[in-house]
């Protein structure tokens, strides 16, 4: 019952967002025919009519949407105005860069963020805690691109540890090349995750069952792992999921600065060249990516805290 | 009989509040000692102190010894040994004393498995026997349940069984039977009495119910505002209350152990 409702909500979200995205493109200034034909000398009435028919531009708005949506359901997102290539192929060739960048950043912000949060919760009130809080607060206040530029000038230009741009060859090459972009992408998230971790753990530390565990001689390390950290996982996983979902749609700036050919730079490129089918497909990908991650989090949470399924279940 | 727990002139203060103002009491092996007083008088704080469990920023003075070890000055390892082997505490609010996100079986066997190093199977077997002793039905399925699926009375029996599972010498029972109905309370009290005979278990029995304490305990201490105001053998405390406050308590408390709000999950103050 709950699963059905959730599924219904997802379908509805997809329908509405696809409609809004399509309508947005439809309303965007400029006649697609002009971009499709390109050279003004070719603008003969016959040519215009042919192009309009090929791209269904002669149909009313609603039928255009329905044609697009029906094709999407069959896995066909149309073809790019610019590349004369299927949009799904185009996205397929760009996705790996973005996904590996986000995965790398995800590993970084989860591992480092949680670690810093745990350390600062366990050292609450000490200089270490103050240092971590100070540095992470500072980190959240710097925009992505500033971090990116600083990283490039220090580690790529000055120290020459990393190349300035490009995604790199092979697995290790890619990891090496994606290191600076991933750090730039992850820095703000590390700060947020470490603060959520610290806050949740501090709240958990003072609960009765933690004192009870201490009262029967559980070592502090085991008390932290089995009670304090264990019970903080729900909020931590939720926060990491939200950040990750946002990141899947938020690589534009970092990809731009580091010259990575991912989805983000494709989006910018497509907007600049009025490549509407590509823009539509990417926006829809972002909606779907966000939805998939948040649904995953919703599925994981009850496994971490059985009270949740009791509350939201039948 | 040897002294298990000896508290001498214990003071405890957190900034701005003096919680305990010079408590002295003793519990010997095989002895059941009542600690009675209204809510907020410092009973729980006294019991916690025996295991060196203090609020943050608390300052303790005086002397506490458990099995001859000076709890306030001992090293961490010695205190750890006392907590693991010598003294077990049954916390006042069973619903919050159990980890809400872990199964009853995991929580209740944690001290046997993680502290005593028993294997999981042996720990479960031991716990199942104790579950039956405290009157829990269908103990096998209980192990797989979560705290929010059980009533306050069932949870209280779970924590009692868990505390007894390590065969402690000293039991610090903080309102341990107050969420139980009369029949179950009688069963649990009988079990504790039997352990006292069999294993020389010493019990510090904390309750707000003077009648229960008088009927069940060898000696009774009456506490008020961080002080011991009366100390009598259980048998005589009604005939000869040593203090006006004791008399008030005797008149105020209902004779039957009430099935209080803990049963529905709402738990009173410590
Ligand atoms: N962590 C704490 N910080 C400040 N005051 C506390 C703390 N724990 C208990 N107290 C205070 O100490 C007094 C005694 O509490 P407690 O020992 O729980 O009494 P009882 O168990 O008899 O109800 C109460 O007034 C309570 O407010
Ligand atoms: Mg209390």
C-alpha cells in the first residue's frame, strides 16, 4: 500500500516535471527551425516545411509533448540539433565522467565528513573540536569555483601534482585527474556532513541507553560504535543522500572549471547552442537522479531505525 | 556477611545544584536494603555514583567502595571491572535504557557477548532462561522484537533479566518493579529473594513506596533532598518512624504497588 502510493507519487512527479521541462523549452525564445537549418541561405519555404515536419514542429504544443513523452518511454529522447546524434547516445557518452566525479566526491565527503564529525563529537569542547568546527564553517562559506581555482593554481600549476584539465585515461588516470575536481565538489559537503554527524552524536551521547551501556562496562570504543554512532546513522545517511542527489545535478561549475566533458558542461553547451532536445533530456535526467537517490534513502532508513517503518507503515 | 557497597558522606554537586549532601549507607552480601524517598530526593544519583556514573561537570566528595575498591579514586580499568562483573544497575526507565534501534536480543545480550566474551548462542540461552524466570512468555520471539513493540512492564522484565545475566554480586535496582502489575512484581521480588539466598546477592532496592520497602527489605534508608533522614530495620519502620518525614511517607503512599504510567511508555523523572 505504502509502496504503491510512493510509486504513484514518483510517476506523478515525472509526468509533471517532464511537462514543465518541455513547456519551458517550448516557451524559450528563438525558433528552433532557425537553429536547425543554420545557414540563412538555406531558408527556403520547402526546407522550412520539411524541417518542421521532421521535428513535429508543425503540430500543436500538446501533441508535440505527447510525441516526445511517448518516445521517451521507448528510450528515445530524440536527436540533438547540433550533433545530429541520438540524445541518449550523447548522454551515455557524457554520463560516465559525471557519475565517476560524483562517486569520487561522494566517497570523499562521506568518509572525511563522518570521520571529522566523529572526532569532533568525541572531543567536544576541546581545541580539536573548535579547529574542526572553525575550518568546516570556513569551508562552507567558499563557493565551488573559488575552491576549484585555488586547487588548480596550487596543486596543478605550482606543484604540478595534477594536470590542469581533462578526465584522464584508464581507471587510475581517471582517479588521478578527477581528484582535484572531486575535492572542489566535496569540500562544502564534507563540512555539512561533519557538522550533522557531530550534532547527532552529541545528542545521542547523553541518552539513557548510552549510560546504561557504560554502566555494564562496555568499553568507550564499543559504546561509540554500537550505540552513539549506530544511532546517528539515520540522520547521517539522510543528509549524505540529499547532498549526493543535489550533486548529481550540480556538477556544472566544477566540470566547467576543470574542462571535464560531463553532463554539466554538456548542459551549458546545449543551452548556448539552443539544442533543446539535449537540454530537455539533461533536465529530466537530473530530476530522475534526484528521485532515485531520495527513494534509496527512504528505503534504507527503516533498515537503520525500525521505528520509522512502524510509524509510516500499515 | 561482608560489606559489598559502602558509601560514606557522599556529596555530589553540579554547578549551582547540590544533589547529594552527605549520604552514608551500606549494603552487605545477601542483604536487601531499601532506599526510599520522593522523586528528586537523590536516590538514582546515589545508585549511579556507586558505578561512578555522574552527570557532566559533577563534583563528587566522600568515599564509595564496592567490594573493597575505592570507586572515586580507582583507575578506569578497576571501575570497568566493577561495572562488568560486580555490580549491575537496573535503570529506572526501561524504555529509554534500551537502545531503540536495536533488537531486544542484541541489547539484552550485549553485556554477555561484548563485555564478558560469551558466544552469542550461550548468551541467548542464558537470557532465555532468565526471561522465563521473570515471567516473560514466548521469550524466543521477544529476542527479535524492538523496544517500541513491547509494553513498559515487559521492557522492565527484560532489563531485570539482562542485569541478572552477569550474575552480579550487587544489584542496584532503581524502581525496578514499579511498572509491573502486582502478580509479576511478586514473582520478580521472589526471584530476587531466591538469588539472595542462593548466591548471596546484595540488593540496593530503590523505590518511592515505603510500604513495599518495609515489607521486602532488611533495612530501609529514607532520603530527602540529598540527605538520609531515617534509617531503620524494615520490620519496625512503621511502628517507630524515626522522623516526621517517614511518617508522612507512610501515610502518603498507597499500599498496593500502582501500575504507574511507565506501562504506557511515559516515564517519570529519574
Ligand atoms: N544530570 C543532572 N544535572 C543536573 N541536575 C541533576 C542531574 N541529574 C539529577 N539531577 C538533580 O538531582 C536531584 C536528584 O535526582 P535523582 O537522583 O534522579 O532523584 P530521584 O531518583 O530520587 O528521583 C534532582 O533534583 C535532579 O533534578
Ligand atoms: Mg530516580
